[in-house]
C-alpha cells in the first residue's frame, strides 16, 4: 500500500490532503472508475484488483476537480501524489466513489487513460440487497421497493447514455462474471487499460459470495404487492 487512506480533516487545505503539484497526469497511469448501483459488486471488484501489485485502490475518496480547461493532474482528482505512486511501483489506480456518475463526461474528457467499468447485477437481486441493507445515512430510496427499482433503472439509464458517447473507454462486467471467471473479467478491463491486467493468472475472490440475494423471494413479493400484482 502507498499509505493508509483517511478522509481529509477540516483543517486541511481545500485542495485535499496533499498540496497540488504543477504536474500533469502521466501517461504511465491508468485510472479505473468502477461504477454501478449500490450493492452491485463495485467493492468486490476493487478488492480483487487490489491484490495486483501495480494497482493502488483509492476507494471512495475523490476531490472535486477545478472547472478550468485542460488535462487534470492526479493531485487534483485524488488524495495521492504522482511521486508516491511512482515510488511504490503503482501504474493503475481505482475509484469506487458513488457520486462520480454525473461527472463522468467531464472526467472522461480531461483524464488521460481513464477507463470506466460498469458492474451490473440482476435487478431483483440488486434491489433485494439494497432493500435489506441498513444504510448509515442518505439512500432514501432503499426503504421502499418501488423507489429502489426506480433508482436502479435510473442509474442504468444514465450509465447507458454515458457509454453511448464513451464506449471506447468503457466496459461492462456482470456480477456473475466476477464470481465465475474473475481472471477473465479483469483481463477484459486490461484490454482497455494496462498490460499488467492482461498478464494475471490468479485473482483472489471470495468463495462464500452468493450469486443470488438471500432476500430475493421476499423482496420480489414486496415489490409485487406494492405494484398491486397478485
């Protein structure tokens, strides 16, 4: 690991935990934005990637980049510096920030070597997992079956619109892909990004991860009842 990542405190400067260096994003780095509705498998994929020595997971911590034109520096997007990544031999960074979706076109236009990975899951399984999770804050849609499904549909629609424009820098992985063939799934990302991801042969993946939600039948029944289906 480069360092233990912590959320910047209030007394740190507005640009983030580190001073911004006047250094453009190097072509030697690939940024993987791992996207998907809540509970779709983003964290699962990032944990698999984090076992690769050249990959640095940056989790959900991300900055609001400046609105000026031109390519962004790595310090303007993440709480890490170019020199730190180079020193530790990192060539790929990952981000699973759940609020990145509205900013994707902006990031795609200004980040060299950015790749956007969309993790998709069966909508009913996904809805059941969302509905059964006790979120610490926000996520109001998670407490009503119809609202949960509307959120999933809206997220998928927004993702599809982005991929229509930036399909050459995007890849879709199914949740089942991560369970059935994790090596193959990561190699599919490698086609769009770094050579390191195409040469792997072993990926750590959880053996106890269920394909279908334990709450699928219960959630489906609630959803049908809320829609007046008998």
